[in-house]
């Protein structure tokens, strides 16, 4: 029998997160016969002294006694639920003063219904200039332009997010950015579970609804952690409240915006673009994009509308299409900013005009950039709804 010593591991496949790398010996069974070989291999072993992420988070912020948990502007369910969960965690574990704040407004009907029914302790403010509390960013990154910290020179002490673009230039004492999970609420809920903080029925409902909104229409896939957290939250959440939120009443102006949006949508083979003639609020832009990407044969959608002084943009892509985040960044370029997920992204071009429709020059430029990014610049336009159908049914 021959004996062979080896150092058997793949450096490319070895990932160490928070543990200590040690080495052990492994014996492989010898083959039979005179030429049999006994292999004694040195293999990597990771010790189990890794701290929980929630422990690292609490330790990183423990020297402060006042906090602002900052959501992105026009906060959505994921931002609201995440911030609420972290507020409960910090108040219970650190006995500190915490405010949950964001800019803009809550416009989407389901989001307003969520706030009305569940009562998260959020405050919508114009600025944070006069508050010196330590800032924790949730569901957005420090380089994002759609959050109040971007108008200051301050840096957050922690960033907790699931958007891939938050990884770029992120600087903070604590970072937990996981593009592989469906929702930032999943991360926050996992902190509660690790620290044995049981959410009340309304917080559990908010967290569960947040995860559902982030995975609606296959925009994100569930990771193993998402699935675990959904099961854990379901024990405390109230199904009746979830149903009421998802069936929120709609304003009559919403239907007007929707009809005009459908009439304004143009198809270039499998790619759609829609400049909404009017938008009562920011959320209708994303809602129209959500609806259009479900169309048979439509693989990419860009919707845009002027809200206030800014041009807001939403991009959606089908499962087999390009990355939505990459498309919106390429389309907007230096005109503004954008980011998001693989199937869903958004952006903003600031100060385009003071109200009304998009200027024809900007509309033409944006259309050209979008079609070029999608590789359909040579395709002929076709309206989603023909003018003949519109006129005949007036």
C-alpha cells in the first residue's frame, strides 16, 4: 500500500465569513489490491465562533443613545417595516431613543392602507439638518439620491439594505447589504428572531406584507432565509389585515391616470415605453410598469412621468430579460440617478420642469437611450392601443 499526502481544497470555492480558518486531516478509504493508495489530506475547517449579525449590529451602534432610522423618500412597505422592526430592536436591547423618518409622501393606496391599519411610528419630514442623532439607513444606500442624508455631508453609522447598488461606495461602521434576499424586511426580521424579540401582530403583518410586495410578479426570488422568516412571521401576523391592505380603495383619479397611461404606451417589438401625460403621485409610475410587464410578449418596460419638478422613472423586466437596474442606469446616464433590482428598478432626473408633461426634447432623448439600451432601436413603433380604437370608443 502506498501513502500519499495532499493539501486538498479549492481556494476559489472556500468562503470564510466571520469564522477562524483551521486545518484538519481527512483519510480517504484505500482502494483494494497491491497498488492500493491511502490518502491523508489536509482540509480546511471553519470554527463556529461567528457572531450573529444582530449582535454585530447592536455592538456597532452601542456607543450612541439617539438614533434616526432613515428610509428612502416616498417610503414603501419594505422600508417602513424594516425601520419599524429595527426601532423595536434598538429600544428593547439598548434602551435608546429612536425616530423612524423619511422624506416625501406615502402615495400608493396599499401603502397608505398599511400605515392607517398598522400604525407604524413613522414621521415624514423635509430635512434632518438640525438633528444630530446617529443615522441608520434602511432599504437604501448612502450613495442614493432619494434619501434625506444625501443633502448633507453626514455619513450613516449603519446601512441595512438588499439593493445591489448599495454595495457601491458604501461606508459605515456597520454594513449588512444582501442582494440575495428578497426584502430588507427579511434582514430586519432575522435580527428580531436572533435576539428573541417576538414582533407584535401588527409589526409581523407589516414585515410579512413587505416581503410579499418585494416578490410580487417574480420580481425577486425567495432565498432560504426569506422562506424561514415567512414561516416565522406567519405565526404572529394577521391574515385579515393583510387582505385589507392588499385590497385598498383606489382614488377616482387613479383610473384617469391609468387610462391615459395605456393610451400613451408604445411598443417596439418586446419593449414598451410610456410617458404618462399626468400623474397624481409618484406611485402610479411604478404601478403602470407593473401592469405592462405582465403583457404577453412584453419583456421590458419603462414608464416615466413628471411629479413636482422631477421626472420619475420605473423599469420592469421579465425573468428572461436583461437586468432592470443595469438598463435604468444606462438609460439615465449622467442626466440623473437610478438603481434597484434585477427585475425592478427606478430612477429620477431632477428639475426637468415645474409641472405638466415631459418636454418633447427630453422625451425623445430618453426614448432613444432606452431603445438603444434594450437593443431595439431599429424596431418600428406600434401603439399598445391604436388611435382608431380610441376614437371609435369615445
